[in-house]
C-alpha cells in the first residue's frame, strides 16, 4: 500500500487514526502493530511472515545476548543475530543478480530456475521478488542488535513493543531509518498534543504534494524523453535534471509524509533531507541527502573500520567500502555499484584537499572587491561542480543497465544536435514544473513560510494588543487549513485521474 493512494488516504489512515485515538494508552502499541502488519500485508502477505519471524528471532537472541555479553557464547549469539537479517537481505535482494551473473560467465542462457522453498512455496531463483522495505527494516533490526550488544540500550523486554518499532507503517517501506535508541521512550509512553497533530497533518500534506504533484509530474516528463528515439543536448540535460528532481521529491516527499504520520502517532522521527541540492560540495551534499542512511553507515561501518583515524591506505579502503555498500544497498545492479564508487572517489578527492571542498575564510583578512568577486566565482563554481556531478550520478542510478546509463551520460555532450523544434516544444511545455521543482528544492519557500508564521502565527508581537494578535492568529490558521485542504484536493484529483504514480523503492 502506498501513502499516495486513495485506499491509504481515505480508508486505511482515517480508520487507524480513529482507533488509535480512542483506545487507552496501553492498547496503542497493539493497534499500531496490527495496523502496520495489515499495511505491509496489503501487497505482500507472504513476506509479512518473513519480517515477523526475523523480529521474533532478534527478540529472543538479544535477550540472551544481553545476559552473556562478556562471554564467548554472547559473541557467537551476537554474530548470529546480525547475520540472520543480513542473510535474508542478501538472498532476496542480491542472490538472483549474482546467480544470473555467474550463469552469464558460464555461458548459460537459462532464464528461470523454479524450486520449492519451505513457507514460501515455488520460487524462481533467477527472478526472486524483492520484499518491499526489506533494506529499511533490516538496517533497523541490525542497529537495534548492535546497540544492545554495545550496551548503549537495553534489550526490549516486550515483544509487542519491538515489533511495533520494526513494523511501524509510517517509516516501514521508505524510511527514514529510525534508530531504536531514539524511539524506545516513546514506545513506553507517548502523547499526541493538538499542535503535534496539526503540524503532522501539514507535514504529511506537504510531502504528499511533493510526491504526487511534483515527482509524479516530473516522472511523466522522464517517461516522455526516455521513450524518444532521438535526443538533443538541451533535452538530455533537461532529462538529467528531471530524473534528479523526481528522485529527490519522491524520496523526500515520502520522508515528509513519514515524519508527519509519526507526529500524529506521538513519535518524533529524524529528518532525512535538508535541501541537498544547494550544497557547495559533495561532502555537504551527503550530509544533507538521506541523512539517516549516511549516519547509519558512519556509526555501524565507517567508524568501526577505523574511520579517518588510520593510515591513508586504510582510510581509502574505508571510504571505498562504505560507498560501495551504500551503492549496493540501493539495489542489485552494477549501476548501483558504480554509483556508490563514483561518489566514493569524488568524496575522497575532496577530503584529500583537491581544492574542491569548502574553505573557511580568514576573518582577519581584509576583503577587497576583487577578493569578494573571486569568492563569488569560486562559490558558483563549487555549486556548478556539485550539480553536474549529482546529475551525472543520478543518470547512473536511474538506468536499468550500465549501457543505458552510459548512453544518457553521452547524450549530455554527444547528442546529434543542440536543440530542435521538438526539444523547444517539450521544454516549453514542462518549463513550469521544472521551475517549481528548482525553487522547491531550495529553502526559499520554507523561509517565506517561517516569516509568515513568525509575523501572523505566533504571540510574540508584544507591541500589538492581544485582540489583534488573536485575530491575526485565527486568520493565519484559517489560511493554513485552507491551503492544506486545497493541496489534499489537488493530490486526490491527480490520483483519481489515474495518472503516473510510480513506486521508486521497489529496488530498495
């Protein structure tokens, strides 16, 4: 079930929120866990049992592991507890890909290999269906197990609470990756205030708009260009921009919806995107893009490997391992491996000080007109470099094969023509949505909204009498409600129309 579906918006979510709101505190985890299982089972009932079995195993092993942490048996149990979810992830996400590659090397033309698997029935080993969200809940399970092993959190004594944490439907299929350490207290006791609920609705509506109105419309444009036999350089760059913006608004839109839903249910989920496309370096870009994934790899892979507190050779090894794993995490394909290593190499170059990374200005240095001009040129140059690198990277990411990705990259400079009448027509037709996407990918709309909120939506205007302040707040809140209602109506109209509504996380 997708957040951006009529079934979820007008049937599943209202019923869940109603039940969740009327039951006592003691029953909220039960309602949320059952609702989350139904949400997941809507499309994949068989794979629900796969997730639940892993939760039960992790629950049992962490109980034992916590008591035997300082023994050899405890270490064996820890390794087993971590290997089980990773083994499941490997089998369902990567086995078919690696098997097909080995058959290709051996010269086999085999297309299917159906076997009987206990509990799963007949399974085609060359075309295993990927359980939705398995990459996300695997990382959450592993982070919980590792944190218990490190003694950073206590093993959860309630199987229901652990299952609620893992299966929680707002972040189950598309993140953000929520750590147990930040959720454990809310699992025991949480409250949803009116303001949290209202803010959650606004955040959800914004995320839905980003996904349905912007990402899906950009997806239409991407489909139009990819279906063309010929191309122009201008259209190739527009395609790269549209692909990047579609992925950004799709992914960040889902994260916004998850954070909004979490607020309605009494949870505070971490931010996942912070306007990454305004970055001045790729290092900064990855501090702003999919932040929960970056912090997961930092805490559970990069730092345990030694981070940057090792020799140059080992440091390079650590960077390449982390970024190869980052690429592989996104999907089983050589383009994902190349995508991860592409970023890894460029980040390594930045960190080695090749003049690309941000430099702190000497505040004591006298700033002449020439120095300010030069700083502006360098700043623009850094942003151009980042944008070009990001656009190329997402052409690699978006391609079904490396051949397809390479062709898209070649079109940026080697397309037969610069511009033709068809390109002008298509660009003119889609200029509006591209402009909206570009502005929406910057902090400008948020800053404008914050200024309006500060001016009309708070009680911090000491020089104005309370009656005026109250009226201003009422008018502002009414405008806010109307805007959210209009946004929801527009999204509903788009969805009812049956327009393009892809699910970009099927490979995750």
